[in-house]
């Protein structure tokens, strides 16, 4: 593998650079999404459709705790990218050390609280009726490994920030493949049911952490930490927190959305509706992997060049990322509109679930072609360190539009009101993002005469 330097982010042609960053990120997200997808198929086909709903209840809780690591990772990585762009290696090291300490402490505290209040949390997130017991079993086992997942998600963003996207891709592929192997062993061969599915997931977190630890201890990492880097520095913690809070808020809103959706759908249609949402949710994670990959690849390029004051390159990066992501989102949209029934049957043969899921899937993805602008716009403000704007745009879709809609529309349209809330929220959030992004480009990204645009 050719050696890649973080300085390449400020010199290579934008189109080529975005592909170089986005393809590994997309592959990593694809494999991770396939892991969740196939895991759900294993559970649905060998345990039952109720098990799919049970996992859907647990995911927002475990993912929120893991998102502590991701938020600290993304917030710190934005600073690291700009520090490296300004040739400030000392600051980059201190940021990374503080990221590790914060992630470890906060994730352990959250897991302890999650286990202590297990009997209240699982029912609150929709673990009711026949869903309760399998959800509780899965929840307890998976939570044991969540601190490792949090550290892995934090470390993965730093790997990408220092210009090593292929290693970030490997960090996502290894646990995904491992989880599938463990699923086969624990669920099919050993017949451990939900317990086996949970231990397979926890084992995959351990594999991911082991690889990321190896990377930062190896010659491939530019960031060689010493003991003094781990001591928390309050100005640094504040800076990481202000930017990381954007990502954490996003995941918090996602978790709250799962809470509301599982309960609303359970009241409207019982376990069947919760299972349908679980399947659609897996497709939301899986189908948009190339769009999320472009977004992940965009972050370090925009952050580095903004730190280096190469505003012409930042502007070109925004336009290129939106163009690529919109094209890919349109392809995803077409496939999901044509094959929703086929997709549903991969997960389950339950007649009622197969009947209810395809129309829901079509409505949920109805506005997919336009979401690229919303994702790239929110990511841009995070990449350049403008936390307030990033937070606003991150919360716009689900916090300001979607959650109110799922409380209002079902009163008039029943379950259909839940599904149609998705495209309405997408359209409104995209319009808001377009306004703020256009204003930012017009006011603050004026090309420098000495800069050269490479495309």
C-alpha cells in the first residue's frame, strides 16, 4: 500500500481525492451495513420476526452510548484535520489523547447506568408484549461490549482524519465479517437463539477494537501518543465537546425517534408494525451507504483545506460531494421503488409483515434523491468547526420536523401518517440546509488569488 500523508488532502485534485477518501469509507459502511442486514436476516429466518423487533428496540440504546465515541471522534477529528492543515502536530496529539480519555470514561459510566435501569429502559423503547424478554436478553449482553465499540468508532474517525481511509475501511470490515461468522456459529450451529446473536455482536466489537489499537501502535499512524497527552485539558475538552455535541445530538435524536416510533407503531399495529419499521430501518442504514461514504470522505478534505485557508478548494469540494452523492442517492431511490417486496422477503416470510413493509418502504425513501444536499451541508459546518450551524442543521430533519410530524399526522391518517412523515421532513430539512449553505458559500468562501483549484 502506498504511503498516504495528511498533506495530500490539500494538494491532490478534488475529484480524485474525494473518490480516494469516499470509496474506502463507502466500502466500510457497506460491510458494516451488510453486517447489520445479514444479522437481521439470520435472526428473522432462524429465530423469528419477533426477534427482529426485539433487536430494533435495543439498537438505539446501545448506539447512543457508542455514539459518545463517535461524537468525540468526529469533534476531535475536525480539530485534528485543521491542526494538521496548519502544521500543528503538537495540538493534534493532545486532541487525540483527550479523545481516548473522554470516550473511555463516558462510555463506561453510560453502560453502568444502562444496566442499572434495564427494567425501565427496554419497555420505554418499545420492548412490550412478546418483544420484552428477547429484547432484554439481547440488551444486557450487547451493552457489555459497547465501550469497545465507542472506542472503535472514535478511533475510526481519527484514522480517516489523518489521511488513512483504507485502514478506516478495514476497521469496519473486520468486525462485520467476524460478526457474520459468529452469527453462523452461535445461532445456527450452537442454536443459542437471541443469546447467540447478542454474543456474536459483542464479539465483533472486540475484533474492531483490537484492529484499531494495532493501527495506532504500528508504524502506519502519524499520531504517537505519550502519557502526558491523555490528561484532560478543559479548553480542549470544550472544543471537542462543542463540535462532538453535533454528532451526539444527531444520535440522541435518532434514539428518541426509535423510542417514539416503536411505541407509536406498537399502539397502531402491534408487533407487526414494529417489525416492518425494523426492516425499513435496516434499509435506511444499508441502502444509503454510498451517500454516507461520500459524506465521510468529504469531512477531512473540507476541514483540512479550510484550516489551510484554501477556500477555493473547500468550495469545489462541496459542489463535487453534492454532485456525486445526489447521483448515487438517485440510483438507490430507483432500486427501492422497484424491488421493495423482494427486499422484504429476504428478512422474513411472515405474511402480515411482507404485506405491510413494501408500501412503508416506498414512502420512507420517497425523497431520497435530494438528501445529499442536506447531509453534505450539515457535514460542512461540522468540518470547519462551526458548531452552532452544524447542530441546527443536524437537528432540523428529525428534531424540528420529523418528530412533530409523527405525533400530528397519525391522528388524521393513522399508520400512513407515520410513513409519509419521512419524505415531508426530508424536503423541509433540505430547503433549510440549502439556504444556510448558500449563504455560507456566498459570504465566507471567497477564492484566494494565490490558491489554485485542482479538479
